[in-house]
């Protein structure tokens, strides 16, 4: 299987990057091929421009080279994996910009063959994420509202909670979980 792994975090030594690296190690251990997109490092422009807006509803719209390149990377992958921190109970603006621009109308009829995994790191602990159905709401947003709207075949969320925990043991546990997710990913 070929996985397009997209990581979103401005800091290369972030826990988000460490989780992504362990997940990718697991995927490779499992024999999968990985294409890595690091939105900040690779300089993706998340601002939705006038050019993006022109004729956006037309699935046959001809996109500029930056967007076309990212659309082709999706087409070449069997599965799309996003690793990102929870910011304001949503995806960071960088990732939202990527989704608005790259998951465009021209992709929708081709996304029904793709699987999507959202690996989200949250500062909140379990009890915090349970309150007001925060975890459930996030899963609904990502799986139904974002993936579902794009006609994705299968979408799931793995929420890594309590990332602000100071204990080394907790962080090691999160990294181990990321590695296992990669090893067991089908
Ligand atoms: C701008 C910003 C917004 C955040 N919003 C939330 C939030 O809504 N809920 C939450 O549980 N944690 C929130 N956090 C905490 C992040 O989820 C946490 O810093 C991240 O999971 C830790 O990973 P990192 O070390 O890779 O940044 C926020 C952090 C930042 C910087």
C-alpha cells in the first residue's frame, strides 16, 4: 500500500513530528511505501486565493502547478494519513487551507477509493475530551463533515490525548501507540 502522510506543525522537534516519525517507521516495518508531505517545511501556501476561487465549482477546472502536484500525490496514494495538533478544537489553519485548496471538486469523484486516517494530538486529557462530547464532535467533523463531503470511502480518527503531560512515561506511551498504529495499518 502507498500512504501519503501529511504532517502539520511549524516546529521540526515537535511531539507531532515525533509521532509522525514513529508512525512512518511502523508503516515501513509493515512493508508500506510512504510519500511524506510536511506542509510547513515544504512551504505550502494555505491562503485560498482569487485564482483558487475562480470556477471552483467546476470539477474539470485546470489548477495551477502547486495544487495539481498535490492532487497527483493523492491520486498516487491508496491511503491518506494526517498527523496534526488539535488547535481550537479543529485542524490548524495550515491544514484547513490545504484541504480547502487540494481536496477540491476535481478530486471528489476520485476520493471514494481512498482511506483516510486522522492522527490528532490533543493537550486535553480523557475527561476533558469527554466533556461536552469534544472527542465525539471532532470525530464527527473529520469523518462525516470533511471526509464524507469529499466522498472518502473510509475515515477514522485516532486521538492522542494528554500531550501536555509532563511525565516521560506518558509521552513514551503515545509514541509507542503511534508506532503500533503504523505496524498494524492495513
Ligand atoms: C494554538 C494552539 C491551540 C490549541 N488548542 C487546543 C485545543 O483546542 N484543545 C486541546 O486539547 N489542546 C489544544 N492545544 C494544545 C495542543 O493540542 C498541544 O500543544 C499539542 O497536542 C502538543 O503537540 P506539539 O508538542 O507537537 O505541539 C493548542 C495549542 C496551541 C499552540
